[in-house]
C-alpha cells in the first residue's frame, strides 16, 4: 500500500475524531441529568422539612429566624435546577446546584443556632431532634430509591456510547489504524458499568450510590484518555510522513499536549475544576493541531494558515458537570 493511500485512510480516521453526539445519545445523557435532579430534590426536601418543623414548633418567631425566607431560597434553587435539567442546560444545572449547596449550608447553620438556643428546654430539644431524625430518614430512603433511577440512566448512556465506539473502532481497524489503546479504554468503561449494573440488579440503593459515584469519578479519566487514544492513533499513522516532511515539531507539540492530559487523568488521580478546564482545552488544541498538520502534509504549508473549524463535542462519556464531582 503506498503512502498516499495510507494518508487517505488517516484522513478518514481524522474526520471521525471530533463528532457531535447523535440525538439518541444526547437524549440518554439528558436522562441522567433529570434523574440527578430527582436525587438532589431529596436533599432539598430534607432542608425544607426541618425548616417547616422548626416553624411549626414556633421556633422561628421565638428566635427571630426567617424560616420562610430560607425555605423560599431552597424552593427557588430547586425550580432553577429542575428547569436546567429539563432543558439539558448542564451549566445552568451546575450553577443552580452551587446555589442550592450554599443555601443548604445556611439552613444547617440556622438549624444549629436554633438547636443551641433550645438546649435547656428538654421537650423542645427532643422535638427538634425527632424532626431532624425523621427528615433525615426520609431523605436517605429518597436518595436510595432515586439512586436506582440515576444508575439505570447512567447504564443506558454508557452502553449506547460503548456501542458507538465499538463500531467506530471497527471501522478504524479496517483502515489500518491501531486501535488497541482505544479498545482498552472502552474495556475500562465496560468494567465500571458492569459493576453498576450488578448493584442495580440487587435493588440495593446504597450500593448503587457507591458504584454510581465510582463511575462518575472515572468519567473525566475515561473520556479524556479515550480522546487521547483516538488522536494518538491517527498521529501515529501520520508520524513517519510528517517527520519526513520536516514537521517533527508539530508532532511533538501534539504529543506534549496528549502527555499532559494523560498525566492529569491517570486512573485514581483526583482532579479539580482547573484540571478539568485544562484537559478539555488541551484536547481541543491537540485535535486542531492534528488537522492543521494533516493539511500541511496534504496541501502544503500555506494551507496551514487557513482557519479550520473543528467540532465542539468529543465522543465518549461526557465529562462530569463542571468537572467537579460531588
């Protein structure tokens, strides 16, 4: 096979690197967001419950605490969260989630103030304690029940992603692309989703919560390393030709970006918001540099100056909302 044909194949692979997710995959991804809203609503109901009980016990007026104002804040946050989930607005969901977390902290601080204020009133202290325990138990039951829904939604999404990537890998292999690393990452996703499936099948909500959390904690790692494997597979196919034409620095630039992403997303390595943003940017930069390199090779150096529009969406398990796992 001559080198020209090989690079036709390389371009075929390159064109598949950055693709918008299909409608079905987007819908499954959005189902996860809606299920997560239901789960978050469990905690919001807990906040509302202990505030309402404090009001019913007359503690709000007695200690000049704005119980209704706090409840209204929680309710407003929840409405915003639901709207974002239903409209597949992941940024809006994250923003509303942050507001809810902050207002939830205010509820806890207020509750602690009330608890301290009634510490010498045994009957009131016991009534407040009973309210807290009852509402916490309701929240735990709600979380376990909704964990099953989140787990099932995650399973459906990752399975559909897996099927698409296996088909993609098959086509790349047919074109002579080494897809070993891509297949390894898909196998890792298989392992984690299988553990979640086993947990869901038992109906044990607490176990599902733990396994779903493990899967979420691996999302960025799996997603990013799959993109690295995809880009590296095509770069390896182009490497000899690029170096022979004097574009070895371009190759090294791309490999440096991929190496940095790999370092940040090693299995078991924690990451923060800054890491998340850096990983996404470096992957986009690497994909664009690869397309520029291809144009240099096939059309000459002048073509590299032409602006290249690349897709905004990568294939693979979506990075967690905002990149920070709760």
